[in-house]
């Protein structure tokens, strides 16, 4: 548990040359990680360099364990990582989380089977790709913002599942908007905005089979 308020700074090299990336510091979660920030008193995870850059450290990786899906991240900010977080069959709870300046992706990997992944008030700003999730993702995403990416907003793909995107904003991503590619299940996109994403690219791409419901969404530029 990291209580509200601290700033955790990561070195820009891994002297032990171990872990997933021998050149970078990682936080590998096999048990339960709780970032217990509060409004106005957040937890900040970022580079320890005086001149921080994208990919200075690896980021958070939630391993394929039952416990890792019980992790909770609230009122926290993650900066300067290669991946803001990588999920290996894990579905942590995210609320009021901001991921900034991730070189490859903000949220990547796969959610845990039969455990909903339902981020709330999460922002991914200036990542390579906002989200890149596969293997089936179920749950309700509420007020999730993906913006200013150097690539596309992201891809959500997988098997039969039920996914609701409510109040989502996919804005000004250079490579295009959000791509969904689901086989079966249901997809609902409600009161969401897909604006200013990549010249000649779709704001929202819907592939696959199953019931698709789009309600009161905004598509511009």
C-alpha cells in the first residue's frame, strides 16, 4: 500500500539488469498493489531524472495471479514510463488515474477472464497508443479519456464479451481513433466523443459480430 501524497521517483537504469527489461526499472505486481491517493493528495509515480523523458522506466506490470486483480489505484498519476501499465490476465480497479507521457502505450495487455475491467475517470494523455487490449475485455468504462497520442487512440479486441463505453472521449490522436474488434457479445457506446483523430481515419471503428448499440455520440474532424 502506498498512502496518499508521496512522489515515487524511478531511476533511469536497472543496475541489476533483471526483470522484464534489463535496462529499466519495473514494478511487477504478483500480489495486491494499492495506490491510496485522495483528491488533492495524489500518489505520483514518475522518472527520477532531472530531465525526464518518455520510457525512463518500464511502468507497472500486473502479473497473471488472482491477487493482482484485487489491486486498486485511485487518485494517482503515472508518468515517463515505457508502458503506463501492462496487464497480464489481470483486472485491477482504476479510478481517477492519469497516465501521461508513456512511449509505447498507456494501458496494454489482457484482462483477467471472468473479472470485469471497468476503469472510471481515467485519462491517458500523450502516449504512443492509448490502450491496446486483447483477449476479451468485459466491463463498463466510465469517463475514460484518451488524448493527444502520437499513434491511434487504441485497440480493444478479443472474444465474446460485454463491453460498455460511457462518456468516453477519444480526442486529437495523430494516428486515428478507437478500433474495436470483438467476436460475439455486446458493445455499447454511449454519450462519447471521437473528435480530431488522424487525418482520413475513423473516430470509431466497429468490427466483429454481435449486438452493437451506439447512442448519442459525437464524431468531428
